[in-house]
C-alpha cells in the first residue's frame, strides 16, 4: 500500500477544477460565509493587501454583470487585463483579493451570489472537506485554489 502525503496547498491547486466556473465562485463564497471572518488577509495594510485592494477597486465600480464576468474570467483564466493583473499576484495577495470581493458581496458593492443558488454535490463535499481541516490547512488549501486562477501575466512578474 502506498501512502502519499499531499499538502492542503497542493490539494487546493487541483480541487476546484472539477467544478464549473460559477460553482467555483459559489464555493469561494460559501467558504467565506461558513468559515467567517477568520479568512482575512494575513496582514491588512501590508503591500499585498494594498495591491489586492487596488485590483478590487477596479472591479467595484463596474455594473454587477461586468463584476460577475470579471470573476468568471479570473476563475477560467481568460486572457483579459484584470485576469492578467490577478495572475501576476502572489498567492497571499490573490487570497486577499477574494476576501475583498466577499466583503463587497456582503455590503452590496459587488454582485451577490443569487439567493436561490445551491452548490452541486461535488461542491458540498468539497466544502465539508474544507470545514474539516485545521485553520492553517484551510488557509493553505485556499491559497492553492486561488493560485491556479487568473491569466498568465505578460511580464511573468509576481507581486
């Protein structure tokens, strides 16, 4: 019997791929609402947090349907300006960006998940798996999950 010890970070990098783009976005929302405010940027006010806030500020003034399209573009790795900017961010800064989006959904500045939305069974199973992880594993898993999103940056830099 072979036992492999795959990190939560590595599991996060592959886990969301089984879900549709909209279900990936829904799962991120449910993770935020279920795990509460404990999923926050590691150091609010740090440079990565400011960069994430800047990218969020590009999305916030858009009409709701365009906000949704930006999120879909990022999740599907579409080659758009914002998706490339997102793609150049560090995993921590990407996580901060999704945190800001979730806050915006909560306060009404970002298009919310429809009230009738239901995660598919695969998403529910994944959410239950995430809920069963330790706090550090949850953060590592989410870093891995959001790392895979976004288009490749033109310059290949990582912020």
